[in-house]
């Protein structure tokens, strides 16, 4: 029978290797080769030198233990008990949800440390997401709403629009380890189903073991820096990103399998984690009417009834009650209100913010008061606090222009009324689009196809043409854009280099509308549509809704502006050296945005296939378009690999053919030798 010493030696000899994860200072966290290599091989990194983080980490974890408010508890098979408290952060200012703490003096230090600690973790989380956005070579958008009206274009957009589920855990284990064998893991090897998790190394006296399985299949024990913030990829990143990858030889995220062993200890092990979940309004898959929010609602319902349901965000059954509490209750800080999956800012004056036509002329009539009790503020004037849109329709969860308002409406949200009947697709062909684009007498000299999708199939959504007048001292450019659709609205402009949504917020654009923008109202759009008008605008940096930026730029830059509209196509043309005050870089290039709507006259959202980016080199006619707008081409690395494989297969076939030929010649030679030998034997016999 093996002795304890022998078993201990065997355990040591079979112990996994130790991994010191890739470390990067907060100030240097960016899209580096080292970051990509670490996430590819290990799926886990740590961020260090976060100003103020080390002290706050200790205060929060020690304060949570002192506060001793843990509503949920779970016993593991290895003898470990975990007590938990959960909260979440939703998008928008004021979206940090409080942890449900007891109102006692022993929780005050913990509560005061939580706010700056969570702010630091959020800052690091968004910086990590920004670095991943740059590393990922993907087709945009990564996610969209079921109706296609809103896109979450980049990885950073997904992270900033998603819920962040936070837990603080206390682990205790007093059962002594069995001397004859290693205890099973507290948490078996598994992959979190969130996008990624940010967590603190545990505050503990006896070191626990955190194991990860590397891409090679090797399992290693991770040795963290105590004062680091750790980031680990989840299965959600892999599921969301993989279908959108343009290259199979670039950075490919992988959910990191991991397991935890909690040792026996006289003091508890304290841990904090922040799991990033997908945006609740995003569709589970292209074409699906179900959203991640629907899935979470099903999870909340199922965990209360004991039913099985697919989970998101490491929502293990052992955490079901805590997660249900955190995901189902939402409150926003003073000055904000929860509406359309986020906390939205409120306006200061309830008297002008009631949601009715009589107050439509007020500056911020659509929003409610900045009140400590907004429900009571609405009730005081006989109205109810609701999440509605400009047409006084209540949000039912889909995408749209929604905000908190005082209103008694009961009408649910419906799509904008269509401006047109079905288009004659037999007439409105790609060849007809080409003919329309080339029908003008002007020779522009350069052109670019604006690619999108028609019923999921790559197709041309427009043609951009331009020409630079070298003799013009102002460097004017002649521009024409022909869009594959009727006129709801059509736009073309300079992207804002620092703007969100690929530079759309803050962009300077030229826009063709079916009527004067001065006649626009959020309730009725441009319903009269008396005739097209071309104006210049600066899209608001606060939001994309047209009601936020429908006043034209006062100084006109467009010359010879024109339009052509029929039952198939829309054409916008002009000559200019600037757009809404921003000069075109005619000696170099500009990142230009294009988009159109051919469905309604409410100047609302374009669909995902009716917009894109084109980088234009004005002087020499060169251009490049956003990869997501082009039909997917074979990735270069994949193409090279296929060519090499084909060459190897051809060589193998050639070798096999040569082998067969040599074998046949050898067999023929043997037969010839046998025949000659038989003949010689016959001669010898005759002589005998």
C-alpha cells in the first residue's frame, strides 16, 4: 500500500506547471501583439499599476467581510461554502446599481469604498474592450437589434451597451483535506458564458489554486499578482465574434476553461468579479426575434420555478437567486431614469416636460423632471412615468427613440408608417442602378461601389462618383451619390474622428430630405413630403435621433446642389470644398459615411445594409470601403493555406503515380527475367 509520502510525491510530480499571466500596466493597455498572443494562448491577462486600485481592492474585500451581508449561500461538494452578494451596472450615466446592503454602521466603510472601486474597474474594463476592438478583424456589426434598426458595431460597442453583472463572494472551508488523496475542485473545469470577466485575485491567507486550460490543451496553475485586475475571456466572446471574423489566421478569441480549488482555512477567502453580458436588446442570432434580454428574462423565470434554460454570463444554478435579484431590479441615480435597457438623463423642469402636443414647443418637452421621485413628479400632474417615444408609444423592448416621460398613453410601440408600397424589382435592377448613376453628362473621373446586402445576398446599395477640379483655388470636389432606394432620406458626409458609432456622432454631412427640416416634428416626421431639400448638418454627439440635430448648419458650403428621385433610386449631387464647416482634405483623404432610408419619412434609422464607410483619396481616385460592407472575400492567410495544401496534394498524387509506374516496371522486369531463365533451362535440358 503506498505511503502518504509516496502519494504526496506523486501529487507533486503530477502538479501542473505554473503560469505567470501576461501583465501590462494600465497606462500601456492597448492593442499589442503581446496582448493578442497572451489571449490566444492562455485566454487570461492581468492589468497592473491601476492608480488607487490596490488600496480600494483591500478595502472592498475586507469591508464586505466586515459588513457580512450575503443574501445567498451555496454548499459545494468539496466542503466549501460560498456566500454571495450581487449587483449590476447598466449602460448610461447613473446606471451603477447598488449592492443590497444592511443599513448598519459596519457597512459604511465598505459602501464608501465600493463606488470608486467599481468606477476604476469599469474604466479598466472599457480600456480592455477598446484594445480587443482594435485587435479583432471582424465584419461589422457584431450584433444588431431584431429589427435591424440599431447596430452594436464593434466589440467596444457591445461591451458598453451590455449589462455588467457583479458579485462579491465569501468562500469558507473547514473540512480537512483527505491525507490519502487530493480533494476534488471546488469549481470544476468550465467556461464562463459571458463575454469576459474582470476579477480580483482573492484576498486570502491560504493560497487557493486557479487552473486554466491553455489552447494547446495543457492545464496550468495561474500565479496572479495580488494587486492586479485580471481579465479572462468567456464563451460569449467566442460565440459573438467567431461568426464575424474576416480572417482565420488573426486573433481568434476563445472562452477560457478554468477550475478553482479552495483550501481549508481559518479565515474566509474574499473575491470580486465583474461579468460583461451582451446588450439585452441585441438579437441572439441574425434574423432571430429573441434577444439576450429575453433569454435573461427566461432565466429569471426558470430559476424561480426550477426549469432548465440556457444561461448567459456564468449564471450557474448555484448563483441563480443572486443573479435573479441583480438582473430583475434596476434603479438609477438622481437625475436619471431607467428606459430601454439603460439609465437616461432627465431634464430639469417638469412643467415643460409633460409628454403632450400642447407642450411640444418647449425646449425639452419630451423629458421628465430631475426629481428625487420622478414617479411622484408625474403623478402630481395626473400622469404616469413611462418609457415612450416621440409618437407617445410605450417601449416594448425593441429599438427606437425612447426616453422617460410623463404620459398616460397605453398604446404600444409600432413601426413607422411606410412611405411607399412595394418597389418593382424587375425594373429596379443593378443594371438600372448603373445606368442611373452614369446618366449625368458630367465626367466625374472616379467612382466607388457602395456594397451592402439585399435579403442576405451581397449587392450594390449605391454608386459614389467624384472628381477634383485641380484648377479651382479652393479645391472643390464634384460629388454624386446614387442610392439603390426611394427617398426617405439620403446622406453623405465626413466622419467625426473621435465620434462614437464609427464616427457617426459628430459627423458633418450633406443630407437630402423629402421636405424642409424646419417642418420636422418627432411625432409626424416629414409627413407632407412636399419636395426634396438638401441641407448640411452636424449629427449630435449626444445621440443619433434626428430631433437632436435637425437644425441645418447656418453657413452653406454646397454649390450646384441637385437631386433626382424616382420609383427606384435616389441621387444626391453637389460641388463643395467643405461640409457643415469642415473642409475636405482634397490633398489627402477623408473617411466618409454614407447612409439612406427608403422606408418612411420620419428621418429615423437606416437598416444595417443601408450604410457604410468609404475612405476616399480625392486627388487620385483611390478608395477603400469598410470590410463589412463588401461581400466576404477569401482571407489571405486561408487562401495561401489552401494553395499550399493543393500543391502538397498534387505532389502526393505524383509520387503515388511514380510509385505505381516503378512497381509495374519492376514486375515486368521480373517476368522477363523469369522467361529468359525458363528458356535457358529448356536449352540446357535439350543439350542434356
